[in-house]
C-alpha cells in the first residue's frame, strides 16, 4: 500500500469509529441515518453545481451502479442501527467491519485479480477475521458457536453484507469514471462527485425503508421530537459519515486492489472496540481484548503486503 493510501485510511478509521460511537449513544435507527444522510446530501449539494458539466459525462453504467450501491449502503445503516440497539458496540462494530474483508477478497479471486494481493496481505486478512471471531467470547475456555447465535451478531452480519456490496460496486464505478476517454476525472474529483451521488442514492433507499416500515416511521417521528441535541448529533454524524467515506473512495486510486482498502480500513475496529469499553463502560472481556490485538497485528501485515 502507498503512503497516501495509508494516510487517507488512517484518518478515515478514527472518524469512522467516532461517528459510530455517536450513533450508539443516540439510540440509532434507520430513521436516524435517514436524517443524517439527508443533511449530508444537502451539505454536499454544491458539488453538483461545481461539477455541473462533468456530471453529464458520467456513463449510464455508473448511474446503474449508483442505484445498486445506495441499496447496499441503506442495508448497512438499517442493520447496523439494529445491531447497536441489541448489543455492545465493542461486539457489533468489529463483526460488521471485519466480515466484508473475506467477501471482497473472495470476489477479487473470482474476478481473476488474485495476483494483485500479496501473501502478507492474505495472511493479515485471515488474522483480522480470526481476531473478530474471539470478540463475542467472554472466556477462551467457553468458546462455542452459540456465542454468535443472537440478534446482535445476525444484524452485524447483514451490515457486513451491505458493506461488502457497496465497497465492491464503488471500486468498479470509480474505475469507470477515472478511465473515461480524455480522463475528465482525477482521483479527487471522481471521489467527491461520486460521493455526492451515492449519498443521494442511499437517501432514496433509506427513505423507502422508513416510509414502508411502520416501526421506522414511528422512530422518525420520535427522533424529530427529541430536541436539538439529538438532531445536532445526527447532523454531525452525517457530516462525519460522508467525510470518512470520501477519504476511503479517494484511497482506492492509490492501491493495487480494493481488498487492501477493505482490510486496512478495519483499523477502526480496535479504535471502536476500546472506545466502547473505555467510554461506554462495556465489559472488557479478556478474549475480546485478545481478539482486538490479533486484529491489529493482521492490519500491520496488510499494510506491509
């Protein structure tokens, strides 16, 4: 991985863990993310005016990919909110963040891009996943698959499916934009314009979910009635969410394979896990701490790969 990619992902890891911590404290729901995403889209709307000419150069295939990635991103937010309501952030967050590594790496192999992934990176990815399997365990001597048979883990897994979906799609869509005839988009302009369009797509799918699910409609009304503090937190989360992912999208231009991005950005896992233990008073089980350190070791291997 290049120094530029590592720097961008390092910054995004801290901001990502930060907005997840804010979301957990705010009793998250799909309605919460619907509001925060909508606010972020409004803030990003000047980008459309700035690139009003270039936007017509975006091919139809990319627009179709945007519709698909918005769906997966909405799935991620709905599932993540449910996981946070049902369990600890130090459990749900690492599972949701680590599982996509296997999916993205597997897809890279299926697409014939295995030669782009170094042996150190593969070993590091496996270590990250192994570390995450320890997170739900209270005691290493009590390891059992029953530890994962709960609603929190299930919803975190669905959140991981959402992350895998939009990561793979975004890599392809940005590749198409950056390689248009005449190269009208550089890594920064392609990332910021794509981010704005992706936010609108996600907002669309979140809106469908909030309108069609009775419980989410009620939560949206409740959210609006909570007061300025919660609304301000949602606004801050919205800005942080899209600033974070903007850095990730930019980093994709500086790596050989998107699997490196999917893996190394999981540095946010130990940040999020320790934040939950230290700031929210979640139980610091020995197995959970061991798992976090194994994840950190795996991430170093990915960076070296």
